[in-house]
């Protein structure tokens, strides 16, 4: 990392904190090491023998805090993901994560765009920051699939999905609906999303920890968004699920898929599950700091930061 990027990170973090402080969002700190690791199928935790797991995200701990504090919180911290190496990935990186009490997802979309606008304006005074087009686009996951494949991702059959993805190396006859959709999106749609775009209304099989909603066409979808800029995912956000039984069911489904893929089972994070009924309605988002620095400077390599 060169001297300019050291300074850039410092000023970026300072500006992020100033933004949230100006909105009376409380900064918090949660443990990097906890008893449970992530049970997400495609994210692997780093295990510390006899101690637990380094956290892939502060999500669970922050939700537990939010259930007690009830007010909006944010955190900037190091997170750890085993085996994530490449132009866009590091095993250890910094993450900004925040939860806005009583926000809907549309409120969070507005706030995230405002945050990036403020960061661009402030950092451009002292650094070479690339031009970013405002306002951002907002478009449904379904719209992208209709345009690129002429199919509705919420209702297309598994047979058709497998036919569409048969030439993708890592997809086979055992791949799930979510895997097929994700592969088709990543290989054929994501690289074309150049202008800053909020992708909304994901398929229910990709809900993760988001609530469900019914869209304007009467279809059940996941109430979440991802923000893409120049073909790179920058932010991930949910209208947060608060139903403990549904969360247990999703954890069990994740573990079933992990078992099929030869990955270790993860115990349910009961601290999280038990806190959900007390958690206020909220929307939460996360951004990788190094990816944000990449996109602001036009870099193609995360290792530069």
C-alpha cells in the first residue's frame, strides 16, 4: 500500500464517521471472535482452535446490540473469510456495517446514495476520485432476467434454469435454484452493470436474513438490495428478518446445503435467534472498505489497499 492510499483510507474513515455522527447514529464495537461461525453456504469462517471463529461480519452481534439499544448503530471493523483471495477478495478486510432503526429499505437506499455522494465530494478535494453518476439507478432482479434471458427468475422451472446454465463450469445437475440464478446473474448480467445500480427484489431462495414481501405483480420476493458499480458488488442490504422460527429454518437449510458440499455444520447462533423478537423494525447494510476505495479510485486490484 502506498502513502497516498494510507492517507485515503484515513480520510475515508473519518468522513464515514462524520456522516453517521451527523445523523446521530451510534458507533459500536463487537467481538471479532465468537463461539459460532457463519453458516452461509459460500462463506467460510476461520476457526481458532479452542476459541471459536473469527467473524465474517459483525451482523449477528450488532443485531443483538440493537435488540437492547433500539436505536440506530454503525461499526467499522476487520472481518475474516477463509479462502477469499483474488482481485476483489481478501481473507481479512475492513467492513462498514450499519442498522437503521425504524427504516424501510427505500430509506436505506436514499441514505447509501447520500453517503457515497458525500464521500465523493469530500475526498475529491485532496485525491483523484473518479466521476460517479448520480442519481443511481434502481432496478429489479426480475427486470434484468427478462431483458437478458426472457425468463422470470421467480417462476422459471429448474429444468429451464439448468438448461440455461449448462455451460457454466461450476454448475451441475445437483446445483440448487439459488446457485443457478446466482451463476447466471454473475456471469451474464453483473459485468454489464456499469452505472451505479441498486438491484432490488431478489428471489426468495436468496433471501439470506431478509424479510419477504409481495411485489407489484403479486410475487413473493426477498426484500433486499445489492449495489453494483462498474460490474462490482459494493453493498448488500436487507429489510431485516425478525421472525426467530423463520431464521432457524433458514439456518437449517443452509446447514443441509453445507453438508451436501462437504462443509462443516454450524451450530445455531441462539443469541441472535432469541434477540429477534426484541429487535425493532430496521434495515441494515454493509460495505467493504477496500472495495469502496477501489471503486472511488478506479483501481482493479484490492491488494493495492
